[in-house]
C-alpha cells in the first residue's frame, strides 16, 4: 500500500504528499563550466526531466550556482535545481542561497571529531528560513567512520546514519526533507529503504518522502536492469516519491528509462500500454513486425492499452483487459477486439492497422500526436 508521505515543496515542484513520482537526473558537468551545465540542464528538461541535480564540490563551485540558475531560467526552464554536496558545509550554505534543494551526505558532512549538531543544526535553520528542501542522502559506500565502527557497512548502518540527521531536523521542527539510501547493489539498496520506512513508522516519525536510486548502476542493459530491480521492488512496495535512474551514459538517456519504469510499476502513464504474446507455433502473422508497427502508430495514446496476440486460441482470454486487441485469425486475416468482444472480424492483414485506427477514432479515443 502506498502511504501518503509528507509533501515537500521544491521550487515549483512537489515531492511526496500524493504527487506523481518525480523523475530526476544529474548533470555530468562541473559548475565552473557554466555554459556546459546550463546546456545539459536545458537538454534534461527538454527530455522530460523534472528536477536536475548539479554536483558542487567546493565553495567556488557553489558560487557559480547563481549564474547557472539565472541562465537556466532565462532559457525558459523552470524545473527545480538541486545541489549535491559532499564534505563541504560551506558550499552547502552557499548553495541554499541559489537552488531549491540541497543534498547532503551524512557520511561526510561532518568531519571526524566535530559534533553533528554544531554543523547540521545551523544548516537546517538556514534551509528553513529560505524555504529550501534538503535531501539526507546516504550512500552505502561512504558511511562515516563513526557509523562503520558501530554498525558496519550494512543497511542498518545506512539507516542509523539517516536517523541521526533526522533527529536534528525534527529538533528544529523542519520537515521539508527527502531521504535516499543508495547502494550499487539493488539488494542492499532495497533492504536499507525497507528498513528505513519501517523505522520511520515504528518510531512515530512523519512519513517523509523517499528518493530512490541504484547508485553506480552502470550502463546499457546492466544499468537499466539493476535500476529496475532496485527501484521497481520499492515502488511496488509503495515506497518512493522521486527516482533517479543512474546510468554511465548521457544523463538524457536516464529519462525515458525512468518513465518506463514508473509506467511498469503502474504509477505514471506516459505512453499506451502494450500487451503482446511471445508468439509460438500457432502464431498466424509476423508478430514482431506487427507489434513494432502497432507501437509506432499508437504509443502516443497514453490512456489506452492495446494487445497484439498471435492467434485466437488463447488470444482474447489473455489480453489482460486491454481496451483493444489485434488478434491473428488465420489465412492472412486479423480480428479486432474491443475488450473481449470481436468487433471487426477477418479483416485482411494489410488493412488491419488502418481499421484499428478507425475503430479507436469511432470510439472517440483517438488523439493526434
Ligand atoms: S496467443 Fe496464440 S500465438 Fe500467441 S503465444 Fe499464445 S498460443 Fe501462441
């Protein structure tokens, strides 16, 4: 069951509070390369990215955010921006001035020997004053020595690390926070997030939103599968309010994967839903070619589900409640279904796609691309 989390306002976007799961990504440029950073943020926004994060290694980089934000907005891009901070509380304070959200890593925000409260409380107060959101972003690979000594490099250690920082936010009465607990292996990432959700519930804390991601997931098929396993498992559990699919590729490539993942989890619809059988000895037409053609022609109809089934034997019963079905009927013929009803029978295959389009139009369900 998806629990309604705290609504966290990040500029003109909302994470949690029942808002659609937000898709985000991260630039690969240095903030000192202002033009390059702006270009990448604009490209990400054009691809559908809904929040862009920028790595900010030093105070000098944080000072560049002012110019980056101004240029991004001048380009007409309004998506919220987030700064990613490690090791440099000074950079985090500077970033709060310019971007809508700042991510800090509890594993390295406070130096050894420093008191967490002394460093983090003033930061939380400043975020609260400026109306900024904060991500408490724990990484499996960078837990503090203090946590490692006590809990080891474990999902429990990740959760304890996040809870230490949560205690300070709660003491400051600040709830505009998002949690992330990332690992490069989906198993640890899933365990840590499940444990964190459990601890929030059991501890009587507010249901803060979660940012999900498998960090260093890799590239190509490997990166996509790892992300789908880790992020998907949690989304199906009802955990997760924003996601980032991390790929070792142009970050623009992350966006369609994120939306496809959300669609597969039944959380957002950005294209038509397709159901197609794998084909077998009973398949009565070129299933792969036809399925591709159906996808090309109808994928913009995001409120519809369309099935392509190789034959009538198991076809109609297995169309999983699709709105329309394209089903092989033998001898170069196709039968079109509406739900489980055959509505146009034994049409020559060459005409079947046009007939399907006509049928969708007749039912008033067509939209232009
Ligand atoms: S629907 Fe027909 S063609 Fe497709 S896999 Fe099932 S039996 Fe084979």
